[in-house]
């Protein structure tokens, strides 16, 4: 048989299939490279592309696991070079055109290493080591609704739902027992099914070992326990583009004036703007709009709309981040920017 393609490959990690494509990993002494091998139906030949080509020094060497899900259009990589993180490749095909090819990193606080992982019906089963103890945990990779009838997700790591608290009438407190040692940054959020509306954060009286004590009789109140994590998206540099939007025009100066973020069913996020030589400016959004009839005290407010922040900086001298480090939900549909472009040269 005559070979039609030759690619370097990892000595231990087997290639994985996702639909009709195969993902193959190779390593240098410092970084990992992932190839996407496919059959070109138009030319009736086999070909490949480097899906890490736009991020060649992103995944550290020492890959331990490589899994893919054609249902979710996801590829997950764990590596000993960054043992408490997962590197995630997300793609999206529309016919024969790939519209999305993006990498991101999921970091797991308090995790020493990710031992193994597998996709299981829309969830990722993770075998992780925390403080010397091995846990089997699950990660919902479909971004679906957490509770039936609840129009948002609660963003908590090490998340558990408990409704079997023990009430002590003498101290008027309820004790919940967690399946893991409770960290100091633990959050307690009410869930549907109790007297307290869902989405209310409760302050614990005390947290020690595996027990959490809350004030009042909450023995029949479902409560979610977990640790909030940070979600951060950093915008790439803004460019003035050609009329078809495909070519970035770099022969000139782009001054960004305003950034508008279109959000949906969001309760909190913030925009951090760091201009070169100046301190970071923070613009928070908490979902509460004055005069909005849905803005009710004691209830979680979800809002749709547009949030605009001033930038007033050159596009190559500013860093703009969308951040959410709380358990509150947020979602974004698009972003727009306004600015001024001054070309260096003009054609006569």
C-alpha cells in the first residue's frame, strides 16, 4: 500500500476519531501539536490541517489524555505540563466550511492533577486528585440548564445539591454534610423546591471539615454547595477590515472609542480595560436596572440588553477582558466596537 499522508505522532497517546475526522497529537520538547486528518470529498484525497496552528505554543508538552466528542464538537487535552487544567478545542462546521476553530483553557482550583477522563452522554467524567485524595467528578459539557424549570445555571465547581439538612431547634441552625472537605470559599445557593426562592445566596454560620451550618430551619430546603470559579474571555486585537470582512487592514492606526457587549439572561459580569501605561478600569454589571419591573428585592434578576464601556485607546495598546468570578449566570451573544481608522497611505 502506498502512503498518502505522513504525520508525526505521539509514542503513547492514540489518535482519536470525531465523526469522519481523526485527531493526531505530536510533541516537541516543550509544546504539543494537534493535527486534524480528514478526507477531502471534493478532491477525493486525504489531507490534514494543524488545529493548533494559530496557537502553536499553547498546550505544554507531556500530554496524558486526548478525548473527542463529535456530538459536542469538543476535543479535550490533559497534560502533565499543566496538570490541573484541561485544554479545550471547539469547532463548528457549516456544510464544508469550518466556521469556528477555537482553543480555551479550563483550570481547576485545588486539583493536583487530572488522572483520566472520558465522555459519557454529554458529560465528561474526570478522575482527579485533590489534596492527595482521588475523586470521580462529572462536568456538564453541554451548557444545559441545571434544574428543571430554572432558566439559568449555577456556576460552581465541586457542586453538590443537598436537601437533607439536620435541624437543631435549640440553636435554630441546620447542618449539612458534604462529600468532601469544605473549602473556605464555599458558596451556598438555594435551589427550587423550598420555601426560599431559588438563586438566594446564604451565609454559613460556620464551615469545618465536611459540615456546613446555616441559620434557621432549612431541613426541607434544597441548597447547592460549591466553589465559584473565574470565567475570563480576552478580546483579540480589533482591526478595521475590508468590505467583505475577511481581510484585516493593518496599514494604519485604529483608535477604539467604545465597546458594546450584547448579553442575554445575565446577572453579573464585569469588563476590565487595561490601557498601556494606565491602571485597569473595571466596569461591573449586576443585572439590576433602575425602573425595571423585574428588579425585585430578594430575587435573582436576569436581564437582556447591551452594556457599553468607554475604551479610548489604540487597538494595539489595550487589553479588554470579560470576567465573571461569581456563581451568577451570564451569557453573551455578540460584541461591537466603534472607533476611528486613520490609514497611513491613500491611493489616488
